[in-house]
C-alpha cells in the first residue's frame, strides 16, 4: 500500500495498526523518494488467517468414537 505524507499525517494511527495487523509494509512517497514502514517482526501467514470453528458439537465425543468398522485393509 502506498500513501502520501499528507494521508499518513491524517491517519497515522490507523495506518500503523493496519501494518501491525496485516504485516504488509506501508510505502510513503516524499519528494520522489519512497520510504517504507514495516513491522520489525514478520507476522506469520497462519496467524493472519481468520479463526473458524470447525467442529460442531462436543469435541470430547470425537475421542471415544470407534472407527475400526469403517477401515478396510
């Protein structure tokens, strides 16, 4: 993402939070030179995935299910 210095000045906290959340660098252009704001520690791609609930019901019941009749040798 690229913004001007004026846009950075208007939304600095929001833009910095966005860099922290997404891990994507922010480019600022000033007098024809591009500057970049990046997180010092990279955000893992897995950490950015939205959390979803995959198991419907009680997950403890899955432990005691006997699947041996479903397996074929």
